[in-house]
C-alpha cells in the first residue's frame, strides 16, 4: 500500500480527479490518500505561492503527488505552483508520452509513440541573466554532470521498465562543445550500462526535423531542458491529442503527476471535462511506484474505451465517435472495460515490471584542476579590434599576456576580418607568458592594471583544465 498526496485543484480539477481516482481504485490500485488544498483558494487567502507549509509537509512525507490543474490568479505577484514544486522538490525529470490515437483522433502520424524525457532544473532555465553593456545581455547555460547523469539514467530506466527498445539523445554539441558536449558524453557513458537498449545521438536541429517528419523512428528521446521544453510540445501537438496527455515530474525522493492542460473554469461543474490527461498522469504514477499491473489494466481499458467510440465532447467527431458522454459516464465506461484490451490501438504490457531503479547521484573524485589563463570581458564602444588590442595590451603583466580578442564569440584579433560586425562587448583572453605557472593573484594584477588604464572590465572567466583536459572553448575561427 502506497500513501499518496492528492490535490483536486480548481475549475474542472475536482471532477477529473474524482473520475481518475474512481478508475484506478476500481482497477485495484493499492493507495491511501491524503488530500491537500492548493491553488486559487490558497492564493486568494493571501499565500502568493498557492500552497501552505502544512501541505508541503504532506507532500514531502508521502513523496508521491497527484495534482489536478489549478488556477493561478492574474496579477498580484502570484507564482506558478508547478514551477515552485519542481524547483523546491528537485524534480529533475519531466516525462511526457506522446502517442497517436489514430484513427480515433486525427493526426498525420498514425503510428507515433514517443516519450520525451526532459531535464527539468538547469540549462538556460537556471534563469541567470545579466545586462553587461549597452548592447549585450547574457544568459548563462549551466549543465552539470549530476544533472546529466540523473536525467540520462532515468531515460534508460524508463525505457527498460516500459519495454522500449531505443533511447535517442538530442544535443547541439557540434556548437556547444562544453555544455551539450558533457550531456552527450554522459549519455554515451550510461548507454554502455544498458546493452539491451539501442542508443543513438542526433544534433538537435536535424533530430527535431526527423521527429516532426518521421516520429515513428523514435522511441524515447532524452535532452536538455530548453530543447525538451520545445520538442515535448511539438511532439504532443503532432499526435493530435494535446488534451489527452499526462506528465510526470520525477526527483530523487519526490514525484508529481498531472495533466498538461489547464483548469478550464468555464467548463467546471458541467460534467463535460475529459479526465484522460489526468488519468494518464495517474497511470505514470502507478508505473513509478511499481504498481505496473494496475497501470496496464487502466491503460488498456482507457484505450478500449476510446476505440469503442465513447468520447467526451472535446474529441467527439461525427463518423468516428459513437457516443458523446460526460465526465462521469466516461469514467464508468473505462471501469467497465477493465480487463479488456483494444483491438485496433496497440495494447500495453508491463505488468511484471518492477518500480524504476533510480539510485542517488554519487559524486566522482575531484579532478586535478589547473588555472591556465583568464577571459576578461570589456565594455568598449569602439569598432576597431586592433585599436582595442593596443589599449588592452597595456594591462599585460610579467606573467600574463593578451592572446586573443573575440566579439560575440568570433575571433577578431589577431588576424580578424573587417567584415565582422562587432558590438560593444569584447572578450579578451590572457594566457601565461611562456608557460609560466600562474595563480589568481595574476588575474588581480590584470584587473588592477585595467583600472589604472580606465578600461571598463565587466566580468571575468577563469580558464581551467581538469586532469589535463581543456575546460573552455576556443574562439570561433581560432
């Protein structure tokens, strides 16, 4: 028996949650329920996070959270509860199955059955941004080895549990060799632990094009946060069934399961809402906690109900659907089909599989870290890189000398091109003189010299090697 936390949410949330719980309990789910209040009522009571501290305690105690859609009031500084929950609980993995339901839901890709596994915490979504000059703003892309290992391992463990045959990795490591390069490297390392599962890597642009054109070529796709955000929506859209999709957010200790649609307050209380999205989230929850036999029964019963043409208003279509039903009637039809399997749609089979094996990340031994230079970023409104080089060379020391200047990553000195357009944001790279061993005091000397020469330094990035491997990028064209 597993104790879970349930929030019925706002709008259509209570109706679809009641229907979802009725279905999974009828199928034999071994769960005990602690219900909490989140969302609009909590927000309007003066809590800008939409959740009380006692509710956090319940979620953290039970570790499994099934949440219906909520309404976040407009204005007033209210924060998204979804974002808050993911970050507070360390829910590093966002999992979204995208399956076509042809011919019962229209799609150009009738055999599509793809699961997007998206890293959920880091990448550009760390949200660290700075305006540095009049013309340039930066956003830091942070990719960590723990983040990569956890999400990639989850993708392979999910594929193993769900009897899937292949995991594909999408990155842009031909350009971002350090960040996306680390993600790809970790993928290759972990893939070796799962020889029974095929693995492959695609550059994100051609991989996305292939997914949009031939999604049946993919099974499970794992990728960093930004790519996963974009492609999971595309994948859901091209199945033709965005409103039927569920989502899982998985952490090392806690997990949250939900529908991907909103609370639809205009449809509340009318016995019209389709509970399928939340039901799909609940099925993912059952798989996550090891009750895969129940998950299989529910999924097959749901598919059989759709195949029977028993549809709620949102997917009802003359000539395909046979009966338009409300929320309650749909849930009763699914319950009546428990034990049945679809004949046109592909049935699922994972009843004998165990819960996912998700070990905690174990930090690797520290590498030998050596300082090999510094990039000093300068705000300068001139246009001639040679003129800037003359100015910057004045801050050289006996230990460090200017080796390169880039603008927007492109090498403009030495031997730059006149045609290269430059902004007011310049990276000046200093390296040791003739292999001199340096420490951070050498960098402080450069910065003090820059103050004396009235050069506007805006940030520095130390250049390191780790176990002899360069830990920074070259300039484009270097």
